[in-house]
C-alpha cells in the first residue's frame, strides 16, 4: 500500500479569527517596503523570522540577514522601486500575494552593469503572521525574467515559451 502524504500541514492549525489582524500587518508592511524602509522594518517582521527565497535569492535567517542580504543589495540594484500586489488573499494567520515591482536598474545586479532600464520584477509571497509579526515568508522572484529584460537569456532560447502559440 502506498504511504499517504500529509498535505498542508503548515496551515492545519490556522487561527481563522486572525484574518483582519494579518491583513493589517501585511498592508502596512507593503507600504513600508514601498517607502524603502530598512532600519525599522522590524515593526512588521519577527527578529527570528525566516525568508525562504528561490534559487538566486537565497534564504535569510533573521531580520538582520534579511535587511543586509536582501533589502540593501536589492535597493542598490533597483531604484525607484514600487511594489504592486495584483492579488492578495488573507485567511487567518496566513497571507499570500502575487504581483510585480516596477523599478529602474541603476546598480550592479548579478554581474550586470547598470542599464537604467525600467524593468518589471514578478513575485509571489506567502506569509505566516503570529502576534502581529511576520514569522516566515516564502518568496518566488522571477529573476530569469529580470535578467531577460536586462539582455541575458539564461535559457539560451530553450525556455518553454517556444511551445506557446
């Protein structure tokens, strides 16, 4: 007999009464990121939270690592950045969104000299909020799409877009 895989164990004990509280934390946090706040972003994130990024982004353990190893280099590479959640869902202690950041490439990014091009950075986020602080954040950032906009096709023409009509 095939062993049953336990699904959705992280959301199993989700406190649905926390939806409005979680929604407020996430809305304020997005606004703070759009204001390019770094030093006081702990207002929204637990000091011990973990930011789980996809390959090329890394995993940041704790607020200080997130600030120094994600926020600072990201803002150095991309100025005039604005985050636009196109959709956001909040259920209990969990929130999720997808959207885009619009920015100007004015700093070094993955070995690419500044191009001053306006680019779009697609993303998806999942947050877990406890005691009005984000304790975990799972993120997917479309770095292949960013690199393509900057003139680098990491798939060398072999991306599956070739199957699209």
